[in-house]
C-alpha cells in the first residue's frame, strides 16, 4: 500500500497529525504498537491521572469540607478499586473515541511496531506484518519515564507513574522522588486518601520551572493535606523489598536522611522514545538527550521525515504535541502555520490548580526587561469565599513601558481553565489595562485576573 503521509505513534501528537493530514486530502496511515490508540496521554497519562484526581478530590471534600457546607454524612470511606475501575472506563471511552475519529477521517490504522526500511518504506511488525511505502513520515513516538542510574524500578514497590495509576492498596507512606508535575499530581491522589507523602526534590523548590510565587504557595497548601518536602536533597540510594522501600538522600548540610515507606514513586522526568524505529537505518540524528533533531519546520535531517511531540525538544505536553501535529500536516500541504511556543500554557492539576503562560518573574529578571507586577488573592473574591476555595492568587507581569502582558501565573480553584483567557489576551498582545477594562462576570474566579491586571496597570485594584 502507498500513502501520502504515514504517522508513527498515536498519542496526541500523532493522532492529531493524522486527522489534520486527512482533512487536507492526504491518504494517511497511523501506526501504533499498542492495541489501543491515544498514546501516553490517553492510556497512562493526562486522562487516567485526572480521573483519579477528580475521584480523590470528591472524597477529600466529603471528608473535610462538606460539614461546613451543612452536609452531614458519616462513614465516608475511599474505595480505591472502584476509583481505578472508573478510571479504566474513562480511558476506554476516550481511546475508543480516537478509533471513531480515525474511521470518520478514513485513516488506515496499522497495529504493530513501525520501523524504517528506507526513507520511504516502513515495516510494521508485531501484529499483521506488512510493509508500506509513503511520501512523507511524521514520527510521534513520544516518551517513557526516566530514572536514576542506581535505581531499579521493580514496578511493585519502586514504581513509575504507570504503576501508580493502578495500585491495589492505598500506600501508608509514599516516598516520591522528584517534586515536579507527576510527583505532585499523583502524590495528591494518595495524600487525599490518607497516605503520608514525602517528596524528595533536588532543586530548592517544587515545580522548579514555574514562577516562584506559585511553588511557594503550592508547597504551603499541599503541606496541609499530608505532604512533607525534602528540598535541595540528593537521592543516593533506593532499595525495595517485598513490602517496603528505603530511600536515602543527602541533605544540603551533607547529612544522610533515610525515608522508609511502602511505595516509592520515581518521577524525575521523561525521556524521548525511539527504540525499534530503526533511525540508524536512515541516518536520522538525535541530540545528547536522545531527542530527534528537527529544524524550525519540525523537519529531521531527511526532508520528507518530520518529528513532533515528546520525542523532540520542548515542553512534554499533550497540547504542545497537538499543535505540532497540526503544524506539520499544514506545512506538508504548503501552508505557512505558526506556533507561538512562549504561549503554550503549563498546568498542574493539584487542588488548588496551578497554571501559567508566558515569562516568569525570574526569566524577565534574567532578560533584564523592566516589568511591573499586579497580584490579587483568591480570598478577596466573593466567588471563592462562597465555595470555600480561598487559597491562591493571580499574578500578572506586564512590560513597564508598554503595559503589554508578559506572563500570567495563577494558583487557585479552576486555574487550569482560567489560563486560556490569559493565552487569548497575550496572543493578541493585550495590555494589562486592555484586560482590566473588559467586563468580567460577577461573581467568578476570573475577576481575580481583571483585578490583578488593574493592580499591574496602575496599582488600582478595586477590591483590595
Ligand atoms: P505519546 O503520547 O507518548 O505517544 C506515543 C505513541 O507512540 C505511543 O502510543 C507509543 O506506543 C507509540 N510508539 C512508539 N514507538 C512506536 C513505534 N516504533 N511504532 C508504533 N508505535 C510506536 N500532558 C498534558 O499536557 N497534560 C496533562 O495533564 C498531562 N498529564 C500527564 C500525566 C502523566 C502521568 C504522564 C506520564 C504524562 C502526562 N502528560 C500530560 C504528558 C503527555 O502525556 C505527553 O506530553 C503526551 O502524551 C505526548 O504526546 P506524543 O504524541 O508526543 O507521545
Ligand atoms: P518534571 O520535569 O515535571 O519533574 C521532575 C522533577 O524531578 C524536577 O522537579 C527535578 O528537579 C526533579 N529531579 C530530577 N532529578 C532528581 C533527583 N536525582 N533527585 C530528586 N529530584 C530530582 O517531570 P515529571 O514530573 O516526571 O513529568 C514528566 C513530564 O510529563 C513533564 O515534562 C511534564 O510536562 C509531563 N506531565 C505533564 C503534566 C501536566 O501537564 N499536568 C502532568 C504530568 C506529567
């Protein structure tokens, strides 16, 4: 069979690239080595983690906040097996949705491992073995969890995010290595169910790539639900037995601490996945971190082969992979698409949620750019008090001269959804005053963005 476009990997990068290619009139194939489509995100990433985060947040509210709302229930107990069963059903429905989209767009789905025979020929092995020819190829093979050289991931006691989504019991003490997104999201799942969660982080803050205001506030809130943090600690040893784990780490003073738990989640980042692709057969180059090298058109060193998503440089985010999938399909069609990488938002789905877009305060200082700051606390919002979600704040950074918004950093209820309005404003290069003069419905959480913009414009927030 001959195709115009063949996509290898069916995660959010790959399946979206396939849909856009088909929309543009290309005869398209999608190769996936697993039985279900959707990649990391739909099967063992974004969707299942959010399903468990939502279930455990309901439990946490029932246990701690309902009484204050005037709802008296006794004997609230978590049923982890049911939570995991529901999560499985959500994943099944979502991945089946991708099957539907492939059929609707007349995309041929080939199950098996895709590997290069030459730059226009791909062998699909594992399932029904076949060889196809293709004009263009889009590599979207994603990433896998990374670890530390001295750690053995036994998948029973020393686990990655994939196993943490399928535990059979609530850990008594979960030791998390890495205070990034996965550690804090999955740590939250179990902390809400009653686990003690100890996070060992190498840097001096949690979520270290985000604005320092957000990491400080998040650390404080997570402390209230059973997290303890060991910042600036270097893990030196991890040992698992049949029922326990022992993690040793070196403190900033050079002392060794020892944490004994029943599970250890290793969440120190992810690495690009290219095994079995046969990149060497065609001479596609990778960088030191193993990422496929691409130019500004996301083209590899072979002009008919493109790469997108977690397997190339940049943030490892589903929506970044999706944008790149659309970008490449449109580039192949001769269009001139554009991705504004600085405006790809980052979200942490803890509660409160954390969301940000644009530059952080630290980045602007490093650039030597003059900026002004406007902040507004959630506790000053009527909406937040009505729902008892008063933790958090919005921080807006704007250019000192022009007032253009350069960064928006939110920690608080519904931050994940609120950040989209900041992306819209920044895409149109709005000033803080532009946003502060737009009507925001009352009472809403979004009023905090308007107030923070007022504060940034001229220190004239109305409700503070
Ligand atoms: P992937 O989704 O990794 O898909 C790659 C696919 O390629 C896989 O299905 C793989 O089987 C297949 N493949 C690999 N090699 C071959 C081959 N040779 N032949 C055939 N098939 C092959 N991001 C967010 O934006 N929001 C979130 O809330 C979020 N939550 C996450 C939670 C967790 C626990 C994890 C682990 C990740 C999360 N992410 C989240 C990150 C997100 O999952 C990734 O950024 C995203 O999946 C990357 O998409 P991709 O298409 O590049 O690759
Ligand atoms: P991460 O990069 O978010 O966090 C890893 C953390 O581990 C960092 O804080 C880092 O400083 C720390 N670390 C590294 N080496 C260490 C060591 N030796 N000892 C102690 N700490 C160490 O990575 P992650 O949490 O594993 O997530 C992987 C990827 O998946 C991320 O790039 C993220 O974008 C993506 N993801 C996104 C979401 C989301 O968008 N909500 C959710 C989950 C995962």
